[in-house]
C-alpha cells in the first residue's frame, strides 16, 4: 500500500516547515519533516554520527540512508497508531530531495500534489535561515558559507525533482507573501483533492 502524499517543496528557508506544521494539525493529515527526523537522532548513535558528518558541512546525506531512515520513522508512526495508511494523508517536507530519492520512494508514496514554495528574494531567504538558526540553535544554518552551500546544493540536485513529477500535480506558490496568504492558497487547493461525499454531491 502506498501512502497518499502531499509534498512541500522549495529551497531552505522557503517556509516548508511553517506550512507543514499548520497543515499537519488538520485531522487526517500527518506532517513529517525529514530534517526533524534527522535532528532527533542521538548524536552518539551510528545514524546520528552519519547525519552530523554531513549536516555540519551543509551536505545531503546518502539517498539510501535518507529513505531508509524516513521509512523506519513512518513505520514507527503506523505502529504507534499516529498514522493510518488507509485514511490519512502524509505531508512531507525535505524529502525527496533529489530525483534518486524520488525514484526510491515511488513504491511508498502516491503523490497527489507537489506545492512548490518559491521566494525570489534571496536575501529574505538568508534572513529567515539566520533567524531560525538563532532561535533553534540549528548547526546546519549557522553560517553564511553553509547557507550558501545549501542553496547551491538545492539548485543543483533538488530543483530537478520538479521535472520528475507530472506538471499537472505541481502548484507554484509565491512565499514572498505572508505565511497566512500562502496557507490560504494551499488550503484552497487541498479542498479540490478531498473526496466529495454523496450528501455534498446532492447539494
């Protein structure tokens, strides 16, 4: 069985986490941020050491490791009954981060929509990441050099994922607007994906 899935997509600092957290509070939707899954690893564990090695340089961890860890986390949510694969919709941000990961995940997820959160103002993105680093003590956002590298990696490896999924499943959203305006745009589109009940069809 594949999980019904909405992908939140965009460069670091585009607002994926903000929107994902809000959408994940809606009944029937479960938000999973891949970055949070990694950051919650114990630093001294084997998986934690692998993540720390890559994240401290702003680099992506190996694809098979990423998908393996993600799948393990998802299985844990199912076993804890925090995710019902027959009814809930997954909201993913931070994965898949390149075409190789997208291919590896095809057996696990059925992508209904990809929301591409795009901010043309690079300085605004930099400011957001620095503010996040200050408030959350995030090693991977700690310096201009690391941030610039992460943005470069995104453009080189992650942006091509947009060409992997069918164009009709992609919605481009300007995140230069307020988070509330971005959320309203996403919710309006999500409603078009929700199944219509028989009573609603008769109205």
